[in-house]
C-alpha cells in the first residue's frame, strides 16, 4: 500500500542544475507586461543609442582645445576601465550586453528583460546627460582643436644667397660598391678559367 502513495517531488534544482521556476530571476524574465511599458526590444535599441551617444561625447572630448579641462573631464567621465563606477566601465558593460544579445540570430532581446541589465543602461544614460551638458559648456567656452589636414604637396622655396644643399654622393657610392662586388666575385673564382 505504501508503494502506491503519491509523494511530493522537489522541483527546484534537486534533479540537477537548473533555474528554479519560482525564483525572482525567472519572475523578471517572464513578468507580465503592462500597457505602455518599455519592451525588451526597446531597451535593446535604447542601449545601442546610449552607447553611440557616449562614444560621440568621447570623440568630442578628445578634440577639446583646453588641455586641463580635457583631462579633468576625462577623469570624471571616462576614468579607469577597471573601476566599476567609471563611465568607460559602464559603457563597456552595456556594450557587452548588446554583443550578448546580438550573438543570437535573430537578436535575443530577452537579455534586456533582466532588471540588472536595464539598470546598467539607465546609469549610462545618467552619465551621458552630465557628460553632454559639460561637453556643451566646455566647447562653448574653449572650442575644439581643428581637424588634422592632409598635406598634398610640399613646395620648397630657396632663399637667395643661401648655398645649395649638398646632394647625396651617389656616383662615388656606386663606383665603390661595384668595385667591391667585382673583387668578391674574383675571390670566389667566377672569373678564373679552368
């Protein structure tokens, strides 16, 4: 009679390593969506735009004319890539989430269903807001360095009365080089008759 009794079975991870269905992480992924809520796909596109904005501010920062202000803003908004609070660390973490989503075909938007990933995007957006304001202020105050120009042609103008520059002595070098080659071939026995 005991063998026909129905016993409860542990579902949560007792039969191997798997995610418990009743854990908070699963609740975040399969949570009910409400009307007007931002979808995972919209979070993905927002993350792409946020990283692109950060990169554009970084390019503008590199061209800022005042060196001291440029270095101060660099320390404030870029910082050390190993520091979890730095801007470049946050940018790289969001870019990593984008790369993770794009590793699938089609794009796996569910990467952005997790609240932790969405918080990364929101924190980078906050950094971008301050970065944009400070860059606009610095550009208005100090301006940008001009873009490098490609030199197409160099025109040399000689000053009257200046001696002509000495040319490389090509003829003596060729004569000495030829003599060395002939002596070397003679030593190897190339010119000897048998």
